[in-house]
């Protein structure tokens, strides 16, 4: 890990991003471990937070932009029409293909 830390350059922050980060909730690693559920609930409500070590911010935690609820079955209800003979459609043709004698 020591070699990796030497190769990675720290990100440059603009003055506006520094002000934004200063207003954000900052917790140390130990507190983040013990209060993780509460902190995740805050992030899901749109309140990102920083995790710091010895007062130095290391990680910004925020909610994903992905939808949180999966699509439900039946979302095409009313848009697709299923024929009444759906279960028996083509049964005569299928039966004829299976009962045909092979040369």
C-alpha cells in the first residue's frame, strides 16, 4: 500500500468546493463505524457526509442517483392484449409436426 500512496496525487479542490465540504457533516472513522446506519439514512435523505481520520477528510459518502425501487410486474397492463385462445394457439400445427412420419 505504501507504493500506491506515493503514486496517487491528491485532488485539487477549488475554493467553492472547500466551502461546500466545510459545511458538510464530518465524522471520524470510529464514529462512522458505530453510527453507520444513522449516517446512511442521512445520506439517503440527501445529506452527504465526510469520513475523516485525525481531522483530515478521506471519503465523501452520498446516495446513488440510481432508482431505489425495482420495476413492478404488470407495468404493461392495458397496453398488451392477450388472445383468449393463447394456451391453445398453434396446437394443431405442433401436433401435426410431431405426428408426421419421418422418411
